[in-house]
């Protein structure tokens, strides 16, 4: 049970957001729910991050006596970046599971001037899930599955699917993210350069690496790859952009992007639903 939605915003908690009042509601709800169902999970209503001090609202709720099982944030922002990662790491000090209970970007060719392009939406999605791994976020809820309409307004275009259920690039990006990141064992991370991370994962007995470049410039690197099956390097859309040769992987990581370095045989079956009438 998530109690309220974005209580840090005046339009959801009017006339003015009040973290101590919200803490009282949260605690009363927690006690009522636990009386009826002790095993239920009570989630703090995720702040939207519109506060210039993004952790202040959560701090005030906690220190106002708010009781909950899961700490959530809904980190709407232009890009998933180092600031978001630092904020999530700061939340670990509360010793509660962390969820992203709502997150998304609009993307559609028909309203690109207000929405952003569909490939940009997909690339941001891939980076968001990488941040979630590095920040030890337990769950991510994407907003949303299907576009709400076909109009020019950006609110219509947050879906992974068009209104006719045809896949957008973000649908493929979430398939890749889910296959390589969901329920994988996190083995470690190297901060190669400022804003450039390589982290190692293991899943189904396979070890592989994910590169996240948060920089505004491309970065080339050579990665040793010995004692393992030949590797392929995939971008967020599953396109192969490099492979291992002579015991190493030579790759250029584009600006603000994700690359997966995986054993050749360790790939998902990518689906791309077609439109329906």
C-alpha cells in the first residue's frame, strides 16, 4: 500500500505541502493496515523531486515520526544522472528498501518538440535502470505501459507502447534492462573516470559487464576478456556494436549511454509487438 501520491507537491497536498501532516497520515495508515494485515507492505508516498533540496521532504517525514516499510521516490528529472545516484545512495542511510514507485519520460515522433524523440526516451530508460542497480533500488515502476492518446501534449506519450499497442524503442530497452539487470547478482563496480562506470553482474551462471557513460563526450576503453566465452557488446536496443578479439574488448561508449558486454550466447529473445486494429 502506497500512501498518497507525491505529497511534496502543492497540487496533490493542498493548499501547501506539509511533511509533518503527511507523516501523521502515513503513521495512522500504517497502524490501520497492520492491524488488518500484519504482513502488508506500507510504502511512503514518493516525493516527485521538485524540491530543490530533494531529500529534505523525506528527512522531515522521517523525523516527523512517519512509519513505513519501504521508502520511495518518484525522481522525475531531465536525465538519470550522478545527482540521482548520489541521492539514492543518501537514502540508504534510512535502512529501508528503496523503490522508484513512478518514473518515466515522454517520447514520440509526433510531438518531439515537447516530448523528446522515442530513442531518447529509450536511452533514458536504460540509464535509469543502471542507476537503480548502482543505488541498490529494489523495485522500479515505469510510467507507463501504453500511450494515453495521440495528441501533441507530452502527457499522452509516456508509454512503452503506442495507443495501437505497437512497440516503441523503449519497449525493447526495457526488455534488455529486465533481462540483464532484474534479479542479477551485483558483483562490483569500477568508477573508471568521472561519470563513467563499469559494473559486473552474474545471472544464470553467466558473468557480464554493464558500462554507463554519464559524460557528455564519448569514451574509448579496452577491457580484458580472458577465460570466458567470446563477448558481444550491445547497446540499449540490442544492436551489436563491438565484440571481443585477442582476449580483450575494445569499445567506444557514446555520451550518456549504456552498453552491455555479454557472453555471445547470453541474449534475450527480443519481441517487438506490432500495431493492432
